[in-house]
C-alpha cells in the first residue's frame, strides 16, 4: 500500500465518530450534512464526510453526487468543490472521473480560512492521491492494450501453425510410386 494511501486510511479511521457493524447498511440522505462534532475541525468534517460517502450503497451515492453537483453549480464554494471531487473519486460508481476531480481540486481558489483549517493540506493530499490513481489507470489501460495486441499476435501465430499442420497432413507423400 502506498504511504499516502495508508495515511489517508489511518486518518479516515481515526476521525470517524460513528461505527456501523459490517452487516448493517448505512443510509444517509443525499446532500449529507456532517456538522462538526464538538471540537472537530473543518478538516475532520471533510474526513468524516468521505468516510460516510464511501460507505453508501450505489443508489445513495448517486443521489448524493447529483445533489452535491447541483449545489456546486448554484454555489461554487471550496467546500462544495472538495465534496464534489471526493464523490468523483469514488471507485466503481457511474460518475467516477479522476480527471474531473483533479481539475476541481487544482482550480481550488485560495482562501485565508483554508490555511487555518487544514483544507489546503487535505487538497494537496487528495491531488497527490488522484494523480497516482490517474497514473495507475493509464498504466492499466496501456497494459490492457498491450495484452490485446499480444492476444491478436498469438492468435495470428496459432493460425499459421494450424495452417502448416494442415498442409503437412494433406500433402501427398512424394516418395510413393
């Protein structure tokens, strides 16, 4: 596991305030509201939000994505931008888009309160993780294309081998009178 992924995993686990048994489904209404717990920072609020959205079932995460996307369209603030990027980074969802999430985070306008709250650090961490994810996705795509090419080449060679075998079997023997 990459060090940054391990750090994020540990941070998410440490900042989660509610635990749910694995057999119980977590149901959170769209447009999740994660008000800060007593003494919790804005950073903790975002980490808890990510923990909650990553546990959602697909229909609920889709509703959350649609709600956050619509809200961000009306009010493009940094909090909405980060939430939308987190949703776009969720794997195995129809709206997963690493490039769009990166674009959102890299275009994040600086605000003085972000430095105090740790949002700048969170944004840099998310950008680093998403860049690694994008690079891994590109590598997987390249390897998939190479595998497809090798399969075509293998199939072509197998066809030639089969043709040679058929020729040898069907060739009349020259040494017969």
